[in-house]
C-alpha cells in the first residue's frame, strides 16, 4: 500500500496543476476554437518551463546539495526556499500571459496559482499544510467558479476531481506525511480562496 501511495503522490504531484488547469480551460471554454496552435504550444512551453522544470529542478538541486533532506519537503523548516522559488516561477508565467494579453480566464487562473503559492509559503512558516491538497483544492475551486460564471455543466468533471482528490489525500495520510487536519484545512481553504478569486477577478 505504501508503494501505491508513493506512486499516487508522484503522478498527481502539485507541480502538474498549472498544466492540468490550463489544458482544462483550453478544452472547456472554447479557446481551442480560436487560439492559434503556435500560441497553444508556446503556452505549454512556458508552463512546463516555469511551473514544472524550474521548481522540480530546484528541489532536486537542493536535495543534491543536502540543503533539504527529502524531495517531498517533509520537514516544514526546509520548505521556505523551495516555495519562494515556486512563487517566483509561477509569478513569471502569470506575467508572461498577462503581458501577451491572453484570455482573461487564463490570466486569472495563473493569478490564482500565484496566490495559492504565496498562501502555501506563508502558512508553511508556521504550519505544515499539505501542498498536494492546496494544489488540488485550488483546481476544484477554479472548476466550480468556471461552472458558475460561464454556466457550464461541469458536475461530472468536478465529481471526478473530488474523487481523485480523496484518493490523493488518502495516499498522503497513508504515508504519514500529514494528519487529517493538515489535509482538510489545506484543501478547504485553498478551494474556497480560489473559487472567490476566480469569481471576483
């Protein structure tokens, strides 16, 4: 069961949420119809570089230099530096999309990602919250807000993401990386925060 939990935690790692969210927005909101293919692939390049390669590369570098003891950032005291790098990387991707005048929904989504990263960084100074649940809670809040704002029936998709989130939460608990309050508080706060931001931005 531990091996399965490790696989689930790795496959559904928080670093993939910006890419997953962008692809969902691209598919669900009609952007696929008029957003040129070269713009789409440029977007993918920006997202992969600034929200996956750089954050993951920094974590592996810090682990290699023995600045952190776990790739999972299990020690709360070791989280600030990697999370600051995450925040900067996410902010760069947000600024790129804003500067290039991408559709407001995409720009707002990356703005929410930046806020979630800042939230994780600040809270982690005092409390070990689940970064997996912050990420997936953010995605849930964004999807629900899109459903409300654009009157799109996303009940099945949201339900599937909620089930997946429960599986991921169970994996984190099984690995003893977090206790139930850390998981629940991270998911609940991030989902509400992202929903409100997407609604009012």
